[in-house]
């Protein structure tokens, strides 16, 4: 299955999930700091129209501070009721907005991570399809787009997903099932309890106290991806060898 097809399916699935929640659940704090479950849904529609223009605006006016850009755009979208959010999510589900020079992989990874942000605090189980999870693992491990603000979080660590056989990097090991491993790689502490290895304490510390990144560092990261993007087999191809 192509990555864009997965993205469309995940958007439609998220719309159904949000429509099935009550007011209390929608107001529950998500795994995304400062955002409720409703806010996460609002975030997921912010780039579906004119997404690249918004990214370029954020690079130019906010010195590539994508956290700030996301907060601004999400706060605006979150003013609408959830029913309007999900209506737009379905209407624009086939949006082909992608990340410049990175393709669709970071778009799918973002949706999957926010799926966890919604489901985990609500205790909603899901068997995440392995082909989708593979895209997120590879994107975060190889050369993530600047919006993930990874910095050196995974530097000099070996990541091992014991249930799928995936691995990346060298150094002290962080080991566990693919789902909690991807959560931890993305900076979500919710995954740590199910991981082990002599590199786990290093990753915990990096997530808990990330080094500050000024405008020059943020812009340098953007330029690096534009000049030297992820290799083609990491961008918008079939996942896990699918057709």
C-alpha cells in the first residue's frame, strides 16, 4: 500500500474516532503537552489546505519554530466544534500536501503519533498495522523532517524493536516492542515503561531535558533537509515492501 493511501485511511479513521467521543473524553489532556484530545484533532486539519504556504510562512516569520507555528494554527482551528473538525478531516482526507523534500512519510508519522496521543490517555486499544508503524520508525530514525525537533535525541544509540526485528544506529541499546519504541523516539515518555537496555536512561534524560534550539539551529536543520533530503527509499514509497 502506498504511503498516501495509508494517510487517507488514517484521517478517516481519526474522524470516526473523534466523532465517537463524548465531551469529557474530548476535553481529556492528550499526550501532546498542552493539548486536549479535541485540540489534537484540530491540529490534524491545520495543514490539509495551503499546508506548504503555512510551513513557509512559519519558516519566514517564526525562524522555523514549528512548535510555535503548530500552537498558533491549532489554537485557531480548535475554536470550532469537533463536528466541524471531523467534517473537514473527511472532506480533505485526500489532501496531497507533503513536507518539502521529505515526501509523505513525515505526514503519516505525524498522524500515527497523534493517534497514540488520543488513544493512550483514553485507554482505547488498537493493533497498529505494522506497515504504517514501519514508516514512522524509519522516518524518525533515519532523517526526520525539521518539524519533529529531534535534535540529537537518538544520536549514538541503537534502537531495537524486538517484535519486528527493526533496528537502527550504534551505541547503547534501547530495546522493546515497536510501538513503545516509536513513542519514545518521538519524545513521548509514555513509551518508556515498556522499554529496557543500557541506552534507555540516556534517552530518558534527553527527552526530559532537551537542549534549547535557537533560530540559527532551527534554520540550519531546515536547510540541511532541503539540500540533503532523506534517501528516496525513505520518502513516499510503498511501506515495508508493499506494492
